[in-house]
């Protein structure tokens, strides 16, 4: 991956969009495989493919604070 600085963008009522070269790890420190340079991380807690977003937040009516 490139030397570009990673970014994390919280989308209103949706996931965290992570762009760039970062290592994702579980709470136990185990690496999480990334297959894409940009990934969406679940914030609603309802995704069936955690830690990644599967769009469940839309049907569940998940809302974030402004």
C-alpha cells in the first residue's frame, strides 16, 4: 500500500469508512484480513460480518449523534 496518511471518516447514521494503510486487529490483538484498501466498519453492532458493515444499520434505523 502507499505512504498516504490513513483516514477514518464517520458517516452520519452509518459506518466508519477507513481509507489507507492500517492494521486492523480484534480486541484480542489478532489481525483482521483486509481485502480492500477502503473498508467500512460497523458502528450499529448489528452487522453479520463484523467488524465490517453489511448495511444492516439502514433497516434497523441506526442513528448517530450530530
